[in-house]
């Protein structure tokens, strides 16, 4: 049998500085400790996890004193829920740390010559900023330590041989998964990430389901009717709700949906998806429209975007607009350029830049996103856009350039993993005069900039905060071909 590892506690450690990805840093006997759940200035006890010769990881388990930098978290679920981990930091401090993290990543990983970074674009709205949220139904509600202790007391108080009342409410939940615990869900009552009627709808559905005995999904047993609920809410005032069921149950679905629409006339489109699979993803399933058009409409400046239940769109609409403004400014379009939009998704960046380009060519691996991009271009009356589904490496060959023109400007907006090395090599081969690299992960962006440094110089850098109260940060880099 494997010997149980002894719990190691470091006592009364002063947290010195911010590290990266939401962690802080301290030094104990010359060893660097990366700490979760603390901020610079806290004095804490640290429970160590991974420990190496020169560094270790741990989490704050007791606070002797709090940093003067701290502020009071505004959410009752803070500390349990995996989101909004920086609520204890004033927003001005959050964005200062984010700017420094981008700078350090680019210097430490990129190791190339860089211009002075422009000041971070902070969010004017730090609550209720998300346009999309997904909640999970679970037959197993996460219980806090205090709740477990109270439950034990109640059991001990039962007469010998007695049983708990069978009329007790089912211990189910509708909310977010507990970090690192896949089969437990925190029952969320008030979430500050999305405006009303988000909380009202979610709480209504939970109580209606419990009252009518609807089964909540059990992820271990792969049983239960109610699985997930996805909200999309737009700045134009539209509300989409898509509820995923484990199997079809027409009478109960009708009962639930009629009550939901009667209670919330604000819902502009209501959908359902039947998911018999083990995983929760709906991208290989077909949502069915029960009420409304089946989509919502969003606006960025004067541009209109149709968003379906499976469409990708920037999660923070207002800051997405700011991010696209920076991207467009860095592209320095004059109206004569052929612009290639790589990882174009539903075409939002290319369409946002379309007034300044002669031609927009969008490339995206997801075929459904390309169909959305074509519809969005048509909805905005654009005739200078073309969108193609497939891998950039396969599509962008000599024949493709001969047909559509070699790019004057390339905008690339890859996922967190950054660009594939083959794509970086392709960009070096293409030699477009200007590249604008939009990144949601400065670490992988720094790696890619180092590779592009073979032929490109970084001209401008601009961080944009899309997700207040988290450690996530976007960064835009403008590159120009060396003369």
C-alpha cells in the first residue's frame, strides 16, 4: 500500500508579491512558494502540495493577518466557486497585476526586443459583464464543512433506530461544478456575472423542478433528466435559454416550458437539447427551438451579429468591442488591404474591420462557425468578405493565394494553446507586411512571438481586461515585417 503523505504546514509566512495565474509568492529559507488564495501582504499558514528543491506549491489555510490591499468579496459563494477568485482585490490592483503579468511573460518567455507596452484597457463594468453562462444540474449538492458538521449533529440527535424524515427535500443543485471535484455542484443562488433575469430564471427552474419531482443528473451513474442550462443575454435586450435533457420527456418538458414562459416573458427564445452522451458538450448535438427564433442578435458598434445556441462569440460584449477597436487600430487599414482573419470563428473580428479593408478572407476549422460568419456578413450588407472552413495549414497554400490574393494584413486569434508551430512557419513563409496577434494567453503568445521574431518586429502591445475578478487577460500585439 502507498504510504499516506504527511501534511506539511508552513506557519506565519508573509506573502511578498503576485506571481502569475492568480497565485501569489513568498520565500521561505531561500525556497520560492507559489500560493493559492492569498494576496501580497497577507500573513498566512500554507499547506504545501507539490514540493521540489527550489520551489513548492501550496494554499493558504489560515490567516494571521490580512493585507491592507484587500477588500471584502461581494459574493456569498466566494471561496467555493471556481470563478471570480480575485474579488478580495480592488479592481485597480487587479489590472495592475495583469499588466505586469503580460510584461513578465513576454520578457521571460519571448526573450525578444519589445516596445513599451500601452496601459491596460480596464473594464468599466466589473459585474454582470458576461453574455453567456452555463449551469449544471446535479443530484449531489456540494456541502460545506459547516453543513456536514450540522448534518452529523442532526443524525446523532435522532432516537436510536430512528430514520430521517422521508419528506426531506432532495439534496440537489443547479450551479457550478466545484473546482477539482467533478461530481459535486455548488447550488448558486446569486451570481454577479450576468444581469437579471439570469438569477431569477435559474432559481425558478430549480424550485419548479424540485416541486414536480424532476430528476437531476447524476454524473457517476449517468442517470437523470435535467443536465445543463445555458443562458445568452445581449446588449440589445434579448434572452436565450437552452436546457439540456438526458432524454426526451415531452409531458414534463411542456410543463416546465409553459411555466417558464408564463413567469418570464423576457425570454425571447427557448430551446432544448437532448443529450444521452456521457459528456456535457452540445457541439455535436442539434438544439431544438421550442419558442422564438432560435437565436439572439448582438451589436458591436453598428455591426449586427446573429448568435445561435452553439455560436462562439466574445463572452464580454462591451470589452469585446474594446478589444476589436484595438485590433482594428493595430491593423492600420487604409481601404486597400487584403485582410486574412485566421481562427475567425463567426467572423466577428473581420466584419468589425471590414470598413477599412478591400477584401476580408476568413479561415476557421469549425464548419458551423463559418456558416454563421457568412450569415453575419450578409446581415451587415458586406460584399467584400469570404469565409472558408478548414485547417489554416491545409487551406493557405499557393493556389489559395493565387485565387484570393496574398495578404497585406493577417489577424490571428488562436485558442489558449496558441498557434501550431506549422502555422507559425506558414506565416513566416507568407511574409504578410503586418500581423495582428490577439491572444487570451500571454504565455503562449510570447512563445509564438519568439518564433515570429525571425522575420517580424513587435511594433505595439496592448493588454485588454475581458474578465474582471479573474486572473485571465487578453493581449494584442502588432508585428511588422523586417525591412
